[in-house]
């Protein structure tokens, strides 16, 4: 079953149906790579012959990888990139004009029941304990770019091109991007990119704040790993998890008092923990810190402080 929004309407990509998975068995990845080194997980979208066009298989594997990373205290930071010359070309368009017709594809057939799978994925990214770095190595359009919006840091190769191409396919924004994109680049830039649906160069993405750095192709992954190492070697993983969620969840707050209330609770709790003691003592002793707390089992009793929103 194909899925999602593509860069080239004339392209055809393979999209196998996902199998029925044993929830107790480790998932075997066929369309992504999962590699951990020095406390950094690199997830690589791995359909290079098809510009890493997104399928239901890839979606299932990516969700599993995110769950696995969040549960693994040996993973401190996640980097997401693409194999070959593309980051992600968006959707597989194998079924042509039926690609986005949920009824024709046998999916949910009511407005009340249907859920955008990309939105489920970006909501999972939004709730991550671990920071996520997007290393955009090539073309990234449709879901290929909207999937990066809830990631914490976006780096781009000079070979990258981006596009919110939905209006040029006769469809609409997805993956919660109507919430994320204006908060990242402002409403005017978001509106121009979305309403024209044009594909733009990485230089424009940098100038307008979609990415934080533009790098030569050979420098992209070393820079992503450098940032990841800076986090992994020098910070408390519990502190990072709490700070990440304070930043993201406060984007929707209606008053700074909401931030004050949550920050007060977090500071009160964190200040009495072992990592705070180690952070202070290591600073005074002029040595690197050795933080020991684990987000898998040592988060505060009030975490998560938000209530999952039901889809209804």
C-alpha cells in the first residue's frame, strides 16, 4: 500500500504491505537503518533507489525505532538522515490518482475515524525524551520535510531542496505541520511556501530559519555527530528530557505563567537529585561531569505533566 506526498508525480515506487508483527519480537528493519555508537543513534531512511520515498513499512519501522530509542538509556541523542542522494522524497505514488483516496485504499471511510499516519509519527516525535537532529542530506518534500518539524535541530546539506508541495498535488498540509511550521518560520513565510507549493533551495531554508546551519555535503554528518556528542558527553539526560519538553509544550501556552508553574516544579525536583549535585561538584572541581540518572526509570513523579489528547 503506497502512502504520502511525493516529489515527482510521474515517479513510481515500490511499497510493500507491512506484515503482521509479533509485538514481543524485535522488529527487523527493511527500510530504515538503526545504528548506535557513542550514545548516539543514527536512523537512516533506507530506500535510496527510490529517493527514500515514504511507505507504510517505513512508517511502522520509524515509529518502532523512536519507541526503542526513547526506552533505551544507552541512547542519548537521535540523528535522522537519508541514504543516497535524497533525505526523503515524500510519498510513494505507485497507485497514481488513488494515492490519497482513503476509501479506494480500503482505509477508514469516515471523517470522524480517519487519522493521518504522518500526524501520528510527528506527535510521537513531539513527545520524545531524547533530542532529535535532522541531517537533511538531499531533497526533502512533502512528508519528507514535515517530518522534520518536531525535531529539535535541523541541519541541511547544500545539496538539499525543500518543498511543502501539497497544493500542487491537490491535497493539504499534514503531519501537524499547520501547527509546527508557522511557529518555526512565522506565518508569512509558512503561507508563502505552502500556498505556492514551490520547491526551494537550502539557502532559502537557512535564511528563513527552517534550518540552523547549511553545510557542504561531506560536512553534514560530521557536524550532526559533533552536536550530538556535545549533548551526550556534557549534559544530564534527565535534564535534557525535561528541558526538551518544557520548550515544546510551552509553545502552545497562553501565558508565561504556565511556564513559570512548570519550571518551578521541575527546578524544585531536579535540584534535589544526584545529577544536580554532580553538575555543581564537577564544575567546582573543574572536571567533566559524570551524570548517572536515567530517563527510563528516574523521571519525576509528575512526568509527563500533560494529558494525551484523544483523537475525537
